[in-house]
């Protein structure tokens, strides 16, 4: 099926005709996973992708996706953190993944090849340095209809890193952020629904991340690994997509103590839109967003909680995780596509956030962080 070149129509964004859309930075999008594992051509519109998946049942979010490059452009999501992911699963694990670290590494290299192909097609632009970031923002502001979407490369879960040499190779290829853990027990750290510290291999990885000047992403790290990593690591830290435990009492979320520690480290926390992280009592495969009352208001609540703990708007952002193995069946009812992220601007304004505060949250905080921590060359 061919892809139309015109922008997607999204009637949920009519109010934008009466206001300027601010630049949005989304700190977590699994774009290459969707392209290669879900076989989605993200240059198509969301509607075209959904139509192409009608009748498919291999994944629960078929025909319910929310992300495409045209939809990002429509919503002025001109910058994102785009992931690679390749989980290594040990014998006996029930988690999906690859049977060896080498296979997991190869998966991430295929994902890297897809990003390169998107660059060759003019659809995306990889940001390696501070100058790249500045140039992209200038180009996007001057030519928002034609500039490629900028991305910073991140690795979600470090199991695919076979050795320090592989991490250094990834850095040379533009990897700028890495989360040591994902779900379950990992090679280097314990993740969601597991417990325990880093161990020797994890400690060595943390030291290597610091040596290379990379960003440590503490998303998904269990409480013990989180504490140990922050004690050991002295470089830049962020949480690309994490919500607050005060609203949903689960180890996937951050406690207030976690958030306060990240604030002390001058981190930024991206708030996610996976429904089970937004409302308590969500039952996977049974609950639905409408009956559970899942809306962008919960995103605001998480953002606001971080801002209240900080006493300012400098540490909260957006890390939507949209289409991170879920679609419309598990995201806010008032979000049809990623273009609707702009609605959070109106919600912030309605709740007393100034234009400066709103710009901080929509993109400014992550941009400021990257301008401080990306390499000069």
C-alpha cells in the first residue's frame, strides 16, 4: 500500500487553529521496533497504517496504533528520543526476547540500519552533538513542514551490549543514552517486577557509561538497582518515561524519594501514557481506557506532582511511550494520535501554568539538558 504525502487530518486538534503550537520533545518512542517488529512504514499516516492492519491478530494493538512521522509533524513533535531495544532472555524466562546476547545485538543493529534508512529518505535526522541540536531546532522552526524529525538515539535495556567494546561502538554510531534495565532481571541491572542490585557486570557498565559521557536512563530500574546506580554514577541522569508511585502503587513507578533524588541530580523525568501506569487497578487485556477514565488529565497530574516536589517546572517533561507495544486500547481516550500531545499545553494553561513553565515541560527541559550534556563534537 502506498503512502499519501499530505498531512493527517485530526479533528481533535481543531483548537490549535486558534493558538500557536509549541515544539514538543517526546523522550521515548520505540520507532524502530514498530518499523521492524510490527512491520509499520512510519512514513504513512496513522489511518493508513491502521487500515493496513485490519484483521491482523498477532498483536493486541493491531489497527490501533497512534504514531507515525506525519502525525508527529502534525503535532509539532519535532524532536524525540528514539530507541533501540533487544532483550536477551535466559533459559526459563517467560519474557519475549532473544536467546543470546549476540542475537539481541544484531537486532539493535538492524534497528540502527532502519534509522539510517529514514535519514537517507529525508524523514529523520540523527542528533550527535550540541551543534546538531541547535541546527535542527533552527531548521525546524524555520521550515516545520519540510525539516526531518530530529532524534537522539537511546538503548532501552542493556542486555544487547556484549562487551565494553560494543558499547563504545554504539556510542560512535550515535548512542547517547542507555537504560541498563527493562522488564525482569537483566544482565546488568534488575528491572520492573524484579529486585536486586547491579552486580559486578552492572557496576562496570555504569562506569563505562560515565567514561563515555553518556546519559544514564534510570527508567525501569528496580529500587535497589536505582539506588546503587545513582551512588556509583556521577554523570548526567534522566528518566525518559516514568510516572509517579503516589498515583499507581507499583514498582514500575517512582516514589517521591526517587523523584526528589532525581531533582537533586538536575534530571528530567518524562511522563508516560501507558494506561496501566496512569490509573490504579488496571487489568491487562481486560480493562479499557473509557471505563477506567484514562485521559490526558492523568498525564497532567503526574507532571504537576513532579513540579510540586521540585518547586518549579524544570524537571518534568513528556516521554509518552506511545505504541510501545500498546495502542488505542491502552492509552488516554482523548488521544487519537501522537499529534494530540499538544492538548497538554491547553491543560497546563487551564491549571495556571505560565507560558514559560509550559514551554519547559513540552520541550525546554529536555533541550536544556541535552545542550548541557551532549558532546561538543
